[in-house]
C-alpha cells in the first residue's frame, strides 16, 4: 500500500514503468472532510476528552472548511482551553468570534448587516476588530489560568480527580502554577506505581477510587501494603531441577525439545503444554526446568505448584475468607505450572477453579503447563470442559528410561557422590531394566549403602550381589576379631576380596570343609 499527495501520473520525474505499475493498481482518492465528517470527528474527540459544550458550538467549528484534520483538532483544543478557564460556558456565537481570526476565510465570514438596520462596518475596522480579538485570545491562552486549565483537562482525561488544581482557579490573582502542577504530577506518578503493584496481586482492589485521587496517596500506600502482606508471592519452581541437569535420550527427546520451545516463545504455539508420563520418569523435573527457564527470561511471577498444594491452598483460602485474594494471586502470574493434575479427579470444585484460572490465563494469553500420569482420555473424573482443553493441548509423552538414559543417570549420580564414575558399574546399571529414573536412583542408593557397610568403594561386583542374590552379611574387622577375608558368593563359589591369600592368620581357618 502506497500513499501520496497526487495521482501517479502527476508525480514529476517518476519513471514511466513505475507510473504504469501504480496506475494499474487500485487508486483511491481521499477528499478533504465535508461538514458531516468534520462534525463527526469533533464530536467523537470531544466525547473522548469528556468535554461538553453548549448547543451549536461543535457545529460552528465544523462549519470551518478546514482540509487538515490536525488543524481541526487544534481548533477544538483551543475551545477546550477557553471553556476550562472561562467563567461561563461558550456559546456558538462566541466560539465563532474567538476562532474566526485563525480559521475563518473571507468566504466563510458572516454577511454584513444591511445598512437599513445597522451601520456598515468598513473592511479596515473589521480587520482591526479581528486583530484585537486575536490578541485578547492569545493573552488569555498564555495566562496562568489557561496553563492551569490545560493541566486540569489533561489529568481529568486520564481519569484522575483534579479538585486540588481546580481550587486554584478560584484565586483572584496569579499563583505559582508550575510548582502546583509539578507536585500534582508527582502524586499522580506515585498512584500509577501503586495501582500497578496492587493490580499484579489483586485486580479488584486496583479499581478502588483511591488510586485516582492524588490527595489520597497515603491511603493508596496502605492498601498496597495490605495486599502484599496478605498474599505473598506464589510458589516458584525448584532450583534443583533445570535443563542443565536433565538427561536427554530417545525416550524423552521430543518432550525436552517442546519444553525448550515453550521457554523460547512462552504463551505461543504450545499453550497449554501437557506432559504425560508415569511416576518417576522425569515429568516433574521437566516441569520445574520450564519454570526456571521462564524465570531466567525475567518473567515474574511464575507459579509452579503440585495439584495437592493447589487443593490445600484453595481450601485454606476458602476457610480464611481470602479465596478471591488467593485466586487473584494465581490469576496474575506470567505462567502457571501444575504438577500431577490427575490428583484432582475426585476434587470437583478444585478442578473447576483450576479450569477458571486456565481460561483466564489463555485469554491474556499466558503460559500454562500441566503434568499427568496417563493420557487425558484415560483419566476419569475431571470436569468435561477441563478435559476437553487438555485433550486439545500440545502433549509431550515420557516413556520408561532406555539403556542410554539409565547409564547417563548412573554416571551423573556417581560423579555427584564420588567425583568420578566407575565405567563397569555404570554399564551394569545401564543394562539393568528399570521402569523409571527414580528406580535407577533408588538402586544406586542401595549400592552406595552396601558398599559403605563393607568399607569399600561402590563397584559392579557389589551391585551384582545386591541385585542378583542375597547380600552377604559382612562385619567390619575389629581388634578382637579374626577373619580370613573370604567372601561366600550367593552362587556357591568361594571368592577373596584380595584375589590371592598369601598368609592365613590362624591355621585353623585353612580348612573350610572337606569335600567328598
């Protein structure tokens, strides 16, 4: 789309090919506004500023054949200022007299009164009269009353009470309006900040009239303090779970990529995001990683809460009479992340509240992420509308860990505990089937405990003894206890921790059993 002040063929120096291209398109000519258009523009702008004039005043301004809309609005602004500082309302005749020195052309001037009823006014006398009127108007506009009136109109159009400034207009002599306006401006700025702070926690309280009256700044500060004390920040994600510590493999690669895309473009393509997986496969880790990623983007606040805590918080807020405040706190977060939503299947009212929050967040829009232990279609007991929203959401599915993931988890846990990872032990744990990452972690913790009880470092042999058979009861040697150092394997064989026995402490220990 192109715009210009004349037709393509009338533009001097323009290449003929470009003229042909432009002329071949749809050429629309916009004519200067006629009387009705000018009238509509003036009425709409006057209503936006909350200005009311005597009957015929707006029509009088519209009669001026002004082609430029900006100049038309300038005339309206001049009338607004005059109306604000005048002792009486402007009439249509007064408006014409005050404005004709600027905008009225010779053809638009009112016809002279016939000589039979009133002496004819010479052209020179009429020009002098216009000059006097123009000077008087300019002096009035430049006066302190005019400056104060413009400030009153500006603050009033922004929705603030202006009684303090209006009282200054009652003074019979000039007052230091600059200082008064500056002080009023500072109070207005403070009210805006307080209202924004309260709106982030409780939009209802932010609508209180106190936030529109600069004479009640102290009351606004008290309300802001009470709201902050009552609600506090929403629960955030755990710092222990982030993308850096999340191990990716074939079984969770798609879910990991979707989660990272949510952080890159929140409240966009994947909103809401539903993460599905059985207990222990890493969905809680991924949920908190998303929350921490959004916090890194300076999105605040981000709420990350389990469904159980959501239900308990809702119950406490209801019992204490602060339900609206609690819902407002969660309704104003930049992202809402709820873990294990399937827990709400037998809590109908809580699920309904979650649905209301979700719809409000999606309308803004803001990001929502939920986790479930099964596909949405397999979960019974959720409100039908909530189930419908979740079924239509982007879904990321997590499966049981594969060998690569099990081994990577073992390596990370060994390095975190010991500072190094035994490759043989990591391979053995990777080869062992496990239905969740939590199972791998639990198994390795048992290996740590068994190794500690034997006074040795964790190794593959201890893991095999632990997993494939009963753990031998081995007591630590003491000063009064003799031991051969021989370990009886569950498979029936005889093994030595030292692999070779060079010296027996007691000859009686040499004979274990006579084999027949």
